C-alpha cells in the first residue's frame, strides 16, 4: 500500500485532463506497466473500446483492435460487466485456452508481455474497467492488479471532479445523503484509517463501523473506500 500513496496523491491533485492522464500513467508505471485504458459506464463493448474515458493507447492501437474484430471476442471485456476480482494475466494464459487461443496469439503479436484488468463499478447495465499493459518482462501479481483497480477508481472520481466527459459519478451530490455519524466516519476513512481504528476513534464497535462504511459506499454509489475517500477529499 505504501507504493500507492504517491500516485494516489498525484491523481487527486490533478487539475486538468492532461494532468490526470499523466498522473495515472505514472501510477501504472509504479507497478510495472507502461500503458493503460480506462472506460467507465459504457453502454456496450463497442463504446467501451472506441470511446475510453482516459487512455494512453493510441488511436492506431484502438483502430487495429476494432478492425480485427476483437470487440465481440475479447475475454477481458467480460470482466468489465460484472463485479469480480482484478486479474493479472499473460498472453500464454489465453493461448493455453482452446476458446481464447487466437486472442492470446493476437496480444502476443503486439508485444504485450503481461497485463492487469480490473472492474471499476458494480452496475450490471454498463461496462467499467481499467486494463494496464506491460511490454517488459517481469513478475506481475494479483496485488498489482488490485493496485491498478484502486488507481482506476481514484482516477474516475477525479475525472468527475474535473468534469471529464464519461465520468458520471454523482457521489459529490450524494454526500448530503450521509448522516453526521457517517460523515465523521468518512473523514477518518479519508485519513487512511482502518475500520478497526475508526471504531476506537468514534467509540463504536467495529461491526457498527463496518455497517456505516457499507452504507457510505451505497449512498455515494461507489465501489470502494478509496473512491469514497477521494470524493470526501475533493468536496
């Protein structure tokens, strides 16, 4: 988590779309990746790949992907439409599957050595995910994929603050839905405290704090404490 602190702060401090794109780029590089593509709440696969919210992929890369017909065959897009754990992967993993062998050969042909894909939202009617790619050999773990997910969630929240099209998080308006106790708890969440720590600070049981944190996420319509904290810090 220590490696996350600096890139998270940089993302939260971005004051323009360009600064946000650069901050997210430096963040994924911290975890061994060289490029990324983030799409949030897209209505279908084609919109997800043709109109990303924030990306470092070139128009040529996106055009080649579309021209070769991968929109309807990309197994990674299945992760964007359902709440599931982040995934670290390699082309070899896909090539070993009879169903996705062609996809494995395609991504290997682009020079991709490994990647991480993480869903960013829990809504079942839209697609939201970030994929980070590495072209350099090196170990990639599930913890790296979780870090990419957190960076993506924070980036979406900051994009909403900056008014970047496609980042339609309404959490800022929804802060008024929180009770005074929940605002107090959210303040400590934003300061990086664990639920157990917060329970001691506010004089409540951890079970009570767990309940309030779950309610905070539900009321703000976000998927993680990191997003909730970013909303509080950017208000």
